[in-house]
C-alpha cells in the first residue's frame, strides 16, 4: 500500500499497534481513546525529540481503513505508518516502549521485556509493574525515564503470577450478552468486567504474598 511502509524506523521509536475497528474491548474499556486519529496525534506530541511513533495497521483492517485516515497520519512528521505485513514481535523487540489501549500487545510486550504502557482499563492493569496512564501528558516524562533490568524482571514475575491466576480461576460466562448493546457504552465498567477484574485481582494478589 502507498502509505504503509514495510520497514521499521531507523530512529528510536515507540510502538503503538492499531486496533480492529470496531473492537469490543476498546468500546468497553477504552472509550475515551476510541478515536485513533486524535489519539495518535496526542501521542506524537509526547515523544522525545527525534523519536518516532510506529503505528502498525491491524491485519484484519486490510482494505477497510479509509485512505483519508492514512493521509492524515502521513502528515504527522514523527509518525511512521507501517504495514500489517511487518512482524508484530519485531516491532515490540526493536521499540523503546509499547503503548496500547487494552490489547494483548501489552502482555506480549511484558513477556518480551519492554516498557509497557496501557491507556485503557485492560484487565492486566492490576499488575504493579505495568505503567498505567490516566493523562496523556504524563507520557513525555515516562518515555524519558530509564527502564532497568529490575523493572523487566518485575514485569516478568508479575506476568507469571497473572497467568497463574487466570489458569487457576474459574470460567465466567457473559450471560448478559453485553457487547454491542447500550450497556456496553456505560462510562463505568460493566458488571461482567467487574466480576472478572475482582476475581483476577484476588487471585493475583494472593500469589504476591
């Protein structure tokens, strides 16, 4: 595609993968970040000088994203718009940090030892080592801070505990069929998300003792 590059930036970069649109978890746990263009513009303003924001298209959005969206992104000097053909793990490994709203990219980033920043109400935000951002303006300082080996190790230990909590937890069925109903657009987390969150948090914390 004309606007989608098939290479990684040569400069230092922060990785931000685009989500599938529409995407249920973003609608429920990341409502205020649902407009990707506005979010990317905000993120680009927080980068250190000479860094790039690597924005990778979602594979399932092939031939579905409007050209106007790509054109707008191409005008932002420090945004590097990449093809879905680029390996996602390479994007993470070569990055200085990974930013996601609620996606599983955050868990992959933790597993690969990268500074992991989440914007939405991802269930794994209960992990102490994950960086939760309430205000985009916090990013500038966060990105400039060193990420030590101890922090990487803490993330990995948190991931093990998180995974153990999930594996040993019981299944929760969404009997309310909340997705794509008015209930999914409430400003607070819905009942099912809260029950999942509480169960994982209880199990997770028990593993930390």
